[in-house]
C-alpha cells in the first residue's frame, strides 16, 4: 500500500494543479558564465561535433539536431535528446572515425543534457485556472445515495458521460439545456421519494428532515433542514445568503397553503439542480498572481471522488472544517483509511478500468462461431478476475509490480475450466497460484487479451501499441 499511498499523496498535493516541470526552469543567476551555458559553450560543442551529420542539410537518420536552437525546443523533443545523451555517454557519437570531444567537453555536454532533460515533479509550475468537472453518472448516483440513503440509480435516465483521453471525468463544460431538463426531472423524482419515505422508510426521512423538536418553529426547522442538506450536497458549509434564498421559496409555498414538508421539498429540488451540486467547483481567486493551495474542502473532494467516486464522508468534512486535512500525517492516515474501506473498489472499477480500457469487457463481442464458449457468465468471471487482482494492489498492500507479474490470479469454476486449470473449487472465486504458467498479472488475463483483439482473431499490433 505504501507505493499506492505515495502516488496518491503526490497527486493530491494541496495545490490547484502540480505539474511536472523542468528542473532547469529556475536558472542560477550567473549561468551564462558557466561552461554549461547553452549559448556560451554547449551549443558550440554540438555544432562542432554533431551538426556535420545531424544538421539542416540531409541529416543522417533524418535526425536534425541543429533545428533545436534553444532549451525550449530541446525539452520539446526530449525523447530524441535522451537518445543523444545515451550515444554521447557510450561514445557511439560522434562516430569513431570523426574528431572526438575532449573528455571535459563530453562531460559538460552530458551534464547539460542531464539538467535540461530532467523532470522535477516536486516543483510547482503555473497550473492555470481551476477546472470544472461535472459529476459523472456513477458519481451522481453515489452523491444521491450519500444524501438520502437511497440507491435510486437516477443516472439511468441521463445521457452517457462524454469521454476524453479515455476518461469520463475530464474537465468539461456545464450541462446543455436538454440535459438540465433531465437533471431537473431526476431531482424531482429524488425529492418525491424522500417525501414518500416518512412512513415506509423512516431512516431516509430522518436522514433528510432529522427529528423535529416538539417546540420547533416550522420556518426554523426548514432553515436547519435546508442548511444541512445544502452543505452536504455542496461538500462544504453553505453561506447564509443562499439559505435565505431557499427560505423565500419555502415562504411562498407556505403562503399557498402547502404542507411544511412539501414547502421544504422545493428547496431540496433547488439544491439538487444547483451547479454547486452537479459540478465539482474549485474556487478561483482572481486577485492571486501566483499558484495557490486549494482549501481543505476542495482537497477532501479530490480525495473522495478519486478513491471512492463519491462525495466526502463525515470524517473528511470534519477534518476539512478543522483545517487539518492538509497536514501530511493526517492526509496519509486518511488515504490508508479510505483504501481499506470497501468503497475503494470504485478506484478499481472507475479509474483503473478506464485507464486499462477494461470497460469494453462488457461490450466486446467475440465471433460466436469461433468462440462459442464466451457467454455472459464467462464474461462476468473475466471482469471479476481483473477487479480482484487490482484490489490486491490498491486495497491490500501488494506491490504495484503485481499488475504486471503477479504469480497468482482469482478464478471460479467457469474461468478455471476456460484457462485449463486443474481446479475444482466450485462457483466462488478463490486465489490460485500460477507456478510454471505463462499467465501472470493483468496483461495476460482473458479480459485484457479479449478487449485488445478483433472479434475473430488476435491483434498483435494493437496489443503492442497498447503496451
């Protein structure tokens, strides 16, 4: 779990965005006087020893080093210059029949490339403005469940999430008008279910409306309900101005002789169609001229939506309110707590399955004439095998290298027979060792091999490109 924890902590660092930047971005004041200065020394060395073969006119191997006239271009073509560095260090370049740089000059060229090409992921670069992220359908359903205690699966009536770069939670624009109508309808269904729960599901009613004190004034009770519900929905304390606006809706409904609960329900609907619920908003600070830290509530949302695909729980919100979540020890402890929770399965099913393109297990159709053994039961077993393998790394502290080289897997009787394993364990999934087997890790699972194949045959170029 340590590797996963470090990776997550780096991603969740309390800055709007922390990007990998070049270690030479902050040059020393007198660098122009140094032998490592590009303009003063290094460019001349490459010109003397490399540009005859790799210059602008008929460059050898179609590699034109002379075109990269400054640090920006060298860094832009980093992969090419890494090969140059390797050739310089191994003395394969310049060729043996050409004049060789002095040992001191070669060392300066290598040192320059080390500095110019090194990545420094600890430094902060200009992150740009905060990105708006719309709740995905999975996140929307989880948010409704956390607010109400009901698994309503309202996202079934919403359009599919737009996918960009293989992921469905990339920063996006606000929903179009047609989708807002669908979200409004979903909100009304949710609120209607809350109102209907008073007798049938009292735990849902109490979750939203609480226990009304005998001497409570109806309007004050409405204020408490709406403030609590909005704060949970918006994943941070709601301001008094917003609550007062909701109370104006309540007052109008009361003036029309609507019952107290129905009058409150209009405010609940307004909360569920608010951009502060439907979007993950990290507040911009227009007066700031330098990168600035996100606040504790924004960090809590980053953490919970990444690991659980759902809003922060009470523990995260309490730490955010106390301004303790940014503390490294506290943040580390929360990551470990959340990874150990069953809700961390969402990290596998959402992040990892999108990253590895494994969501296509459900839709990829092998040719039934060639592969009649592939049915829904086998497909489900393929998917579950990969989920359980990844859970070992994400939740149970196995080394991250198990993703590639685990010498074990998880099978039920259907999958064991498909693999030709001598295993009679029954319908349930169990861990089996793969000693002497060519299988191991996620890449050799049936699910991965299937989605990287054509319907009727393997596709080696596609698999190679995927790797």
